[in-house]
C-alpha cells in the first residue's frame, strides 16, 4: 500500500510539473490559430477588440467584452453564429445535428458562412484557451499586449499611444508589409 501511495504522489508531482508548460503551449497554439491559421483579426482586430484589420471584412464582435464563457466560445467558433457573418470552422457543421441541433436543411438561410481553413477540436480548444487567457475581459488593448502580439521587432506598435488603442487595431494593412 505504501508503495502505491508513493507512486500516486510522484505521479501527481509529475503531472503538476508537466501541466504548466503544456497550458502555455496550448495558448501558443491558440494564438497561432487566431493570428495566422484563420486570421480572426481580419474581422475582430489583433486584440479581439472588434476593429477589423481588413476594411472589406465585416467588423467582428468585441471579444474582449464578450459575455461568452469557454463553452459558448467553442460553439461560436465550431458552428458560427446563425444569421450573421461569423463563420463556422468545423468541417462537419450542419451535416448532422452537432451545431444547435440543426442540419443545413433545417437552418436554411440562417446558415453562417463556412470559415477557411477548417479547424479540428484540438485547435478550437487551444483557440478558446488563448481567448480566455489573453483576450476576454481584458479591457482596452495595451501597448504591452501589442508588443507581445506582434513581437518587439515589428513596427506595428510604434506610436501606439498616439494612435490610441483602437487605432492600433485598424490602421493601414499595407503598413504591415
Ligand atoms: C468574416 C469575418 C469574421 C471572421 C473571419 C471571424 N469572425 Fe467572429 N464574428 C464575426 C462577426 C460579424 C461577429 C458578430 C456576429 C453578430 O453577433 O452579429 C462575430 C462574432 C464572434 C463571436 C461571438 C462574440 C459574442 O460575444 O457574441 C466570437 C466568440 C467570435 N466571433 C470568434 C471568432 C474567432 C475566434 C475567429 C477566428 C477563428 C473569428 N471569430 C473569425 C465575424 C468574423
């Protein structure tokens, strides 16, 4: 018995040591999905503050002020938001009843547009972890967050204060290149 208890304790220690870097890695994956793989900022802004980066894209919701919890965020990304231009990212959304219990036939004209590219569960989980850690409930975007998001060698955050937090979200997309 004592041996078993010892084993259980050492397993706990190993799990605890492993959990922190694993969570950080998950958030990093979520950021890369947000920033690069899907480009949520085209509609939602780099900080998720609802200022689109692409003037041709619709202005997405302000994710910093969302009332959604992690579960609702997951569904919004997996299934999109019916009747809006918020796309769905699950390849099989609306092919069965996984999204709001509705197939494409049942949802009809309210079906949101398909997102590009599709995401798997692990990516959506990571995206939600990123949003919960870095975006939801964070108030106005700060210069520190800008530097963290774009990296210190990116000129995107120069004159951040002059542009104002909102200005740093939109701006001239050509300036990024
Ligand atoms: C084509 C533009 C577009 C893209 C790309 C896009 N969204 Fe959206 N999103 C929207 C719009 C528009 C809304 C607001 C819908 C409404 O309620 O009218 C929205 C709403 C949301 C909401 C709901 C927020 C709330 O409180 O109601 C979440 C969460 C969300 N988007 C997350 C994401 C994430 C994460 C990505 C990247 C995987 C993404 N969106 C990509 C346009 C977009």
